[in-house]
């Protein structure tokens, strides 16, 4: 586990990407795990103060990944909780200094046991919470989720899940993905929104009108937009969201209040669509996520963990072994998503960073992360001018980045 550093140090940044613009030749002073000051020029260190030389690099905030199912063959389910630190360190070493560990659909007893174990782990690690993806999902859009464990929206079941995720009096569920067209979903959306939990549409065949009702009830986000959430499975709507029924993706584009995430792994989202999506939604409403599966960081082969059965091929494509030709999450990290956004979509590096830092921070209501500013947590990354990650700083502590 990586703990915040207490010593004072100064990072000399040739270029720093901040919320207000690009800083050049700046000194970022870190003290007690937070940014205490930003000064023009390369200030001389105080006696005994450590200096980080990034004069030839680009400094950005640490990445924030809102959907991480695991890595290295391990999930965040209770039976894998002994590997929690290993999975977290894997993602941190690749630039995601903040993640939302994600649990997918499972039988109630499995989900509750996993929520109890994971709630304690995220509190210990200083993470903002858990993303619960399911079990209130559409059977026709279940993807790699276990269809036998799907449930219709149920207030009593929701309360049991929220109770299981409560640690030291605080519910650790920060996001919950459901299919808003299911009967009873509106009541759940209202209850979740009242509690300050970000309610997301995903694995859904909702119509535009159903999405509009859900947004009015408090739904505010679309999980992996365009994947397992394209348009209703009805013959008259075979043209997809450009036809008579916009569906979830059309609603995402049309409803200004909706934010959402895309997976830039080269398989889930066509690279040509990222820039048009950004133009349509703007930085405040579009984010990048890895949707890293339990097989992230694994070589080709067959795997089964955390409710996912997947085959990884030599390209890094993870296919569900449940049938239906579904993807089983991705094998990338958020660092890879940022690099792919630049390399495959031609996005400006500053925009890609914003979609992986400031946007998810706003969605999650994190007032001191996803930015380079005095008072913010000292989660910082140093990149080469070729956009290779060269240093990770989490809570003021330096971490060697992984290749």
C-alpha cells in the first residue's frame, strides 16, 4: 500500500497542465502529501528539501478511473480481497492514482460479502468509494455479467447492498449502474440520488423517453457509452440510435445534463468517434475510463475470476466465454486509454488528460483531486514529451511507473 509522504519537496515542471491552462517553468511545492504552492520559475529548494526534476517533462494531475474491475487475474470480490493492494498498486504504477474498484453482477450473498470486504479496503486505501455495476441490468444487454444473477429493481435488496457497503457509518458506494427502463428503477434512482450516489445508465435498452424520465429522477451518467447500451432490441428500431429511436446513446448526446464515459482500448469505441463526442458533450460531460477487467495485465489465455469468464487474445481483446460475442471489459489501464486517445483519435494530449482527471473528479465530487492547485492532493504524473509516463506521485510519495 502506498501511504502519503510527509516531507516537503519541490517539483520543477517544464510544462504543467492545470485546470486554468498551461504553466511553463513552474515549481510545484509539495508538503504533507498536498500541493502547498505553485511558483513561477525553478525556485531554489530549502535546506534538506527534495527536488524532483521534470524540467524536460509534462506534469499532469494523477488519473482518476471510475470503473476498475481488477487486474492480474484478480477481482475485487471478497475471495480476492487479499490481492487488493496488488491490484491497486498495479493501476497506481500506471498513473491511476485514484480508482473506483468495481463489482459486477453476482448473487446477493456474494455481492454483500464482497461489498463488506471492499468497503473496509477502500476506506483504508483512501479511495473515494465503490462502483457497483448491477445487479439491476437488462437481460438483453447483460454482456459478460451472469444473467442468472440479474435482478429487477427492488428497494429492499438495494438497502441490503447499501448496508453491506457501509463502513464506520459511511456508505462507500459512490456510483451505481442500472438499466433505467426496468420496472421500479425510478424509485431506486431517486433514493440513490438523494444519498449523493452517482446513478448511471448501463447495460440498458432504454428508450429516449425512459432516459428522460430517469434523468428527471436523478440519473446523471452513462456507463461505457455505446457498449451494451446502444438501442432497444425491437425490430422497428433496427436502424439504431440514428433511426426513429435514439436509445441510450442518442439520449447521452441529446440531454445536456448527462455525462458519460468511453473506453479507449481500440475495441470498445471506434477511435473516429472520440473527437465528435468531445465536441458534442464538452470536457465537463465526457470522461475516459479503462473498464479494466480482472484480466488486465494478463497474457493471452482463458481466465475466470470475479464473475467474469474471458479469453484474452494476442491483441489484448478480452471476449466473454458466456457466449453472445460480448466483450469482457478491457485489458488496458487508464494510462493506455489516454495514450490511445492521442495516438488513435488525434486528441490533444491536454484534452485526453482532462477527460481522465478533471472530468471524473467533477462527476465524483472530488474537490481536491484531478487538478494541480494549492490545497489539492499531491497526485501528480510526469510524462515525457512523447507522452510516455516517467514518474507517478501519489499523496506526495514517488512511485516507479510500470512499462
